[in-house]
């Protein structure tokens, strides 16, 4: 073998060894980052649980099923059942509105339905929604959304008042803070998350799948509903679950709009409360056992979010097996 050929072979071996070293280094660095994130998450959960341990010892699991929040002696009784209900109900209302709109917008922005210039404007507007501070959403809800809902809530109650969802609240008036304004604001705030991640998931579907569906005679909508969306289902579920976590943990806007009432009512117009709102309202003036109870509530919210994400992962794994 000539000298130039041996030199090229030696250079190829050196490059291969260097590439393998870089690959191993990259894998270990990403593992360190992944384990670091998990460690931070466990550390946060552990610290919150430790701070809430005195309340757990005092109230036990009854803390989750008690509707009273009375931190003042001599009768101290603390429970977060209304806050759990308000957290889940407001998040459900928000997702019920945001998911179809967000996925529809993602389809509109990922497929060649609109001209590129129009799609660019829509993408900018959706991203702009994510940049607005939550306190601005809260102020808009107070001065615009609540009066609007009050104007349509009265006729809804007149015609559909026999349905518990549209009953008058205990105050007897419609048009104040309540579960519905908070849910609508959460829908607006989670819409950019659902749209952006779902759009990326739909755009990442290989073009070969589209071309194969068209080649079999499928229409645009058949291809979209039977091929593209199922192929991007895991990404769409991830978007929805991330939005749900955002909705469950939102504090400022919800605190301004939900009414902060520790009562459970099926009416959409009735004031309610969330765990995040409870912590925001009570923590500044809390002391002693009440602080521990608020940390206990924070740990419950942490666990609820964890359960939601685990269920989402199980759904994705189940669909991928089909």
C-alpha cells in the first residue's frame, strides 16, 4: 500500500475514533442534564413536603376533604376541597375551550391552507398571546370579560337556569368574579402552548405519509384526520398536558377573576378558588401551622400535576401500541 493511502486510512481511523469520543461525551452530558432536572424536581417536592409535614400530622388526609378554611384560634379548621375542585374545574373549562381552537389553529398554520404571508401574521399573533403578562389578562378580565359575561349570563339563566351549570350564585347576582371568567382566561393563556407544540408536531410528520395518503385517493381532510393527526398524536397530547399544568398552576390572573370563595358550587357564575389562588392570598399573612397547611396544599398541587403527566404518558404509550 502506498504512503498516501496509508495516511488516508490513518486519518479515517483517527476521525472515527474522535467521532466516537464526541458521541460518548454528548451522551453523558445529556444524561447529566436529564438527571439534574430530575434531581431538582425531587428536591423541590421533598422540600415542600417537609414544610407541609406539621399540617399533615395535624389534619391528616382529612385536609383534602374538608371545606372549611378557618385559621384563627380557638377553632382552627383547614381544608382545601373547594380549592381542589376550583383548580380542576377551571382548568377543565380552559382546556375545553382551548384544545379544539388550539389544534384547529395548529392545523391551519401547519398545512398549506393559507398563504405564507397570512400564516406568518397568525404565528406572530399566537406567540404574542404568550408574551402578555398574566396581570394584564386579569385586568382585561375584570373590565371587559366579566361585564360581557354578565350581559349574556342573565338570559342564559332565564332560559337554562334549570341546569345546575347556569344557576344563580348564592349572591343572587350574575356579573362578578367566578369560575367561568377564570376558565376563559385560562383558555386564552394556554392557547399559545397548545397551538405552538401541536403545530410543531404536525409539521414534523414525514411528507411521505401525506404523499402515500394522496396516492391512495384520500382527500385533504381524510389525510389530515386519518393520517397526520394520528401520527402527531403524542405531540398533541404533550401540548395539552403542558397546557393543563400551566392552567393548574396559574396564579395572578385566576386570583383576580375567580372570586376566592371556599365554597363548592356547580354554577359557572359562582365564585370559587384554586390551590394557587389560596396560597397567593393567604401566604403573606400566614404564620405557624397555617404556613405548613399552605405548603401541604402546594404539595397536593405538585402531586396532582404529576398524576396528570403520568396519565398522559400512559395514554401516549397505549396509542403507540395500537
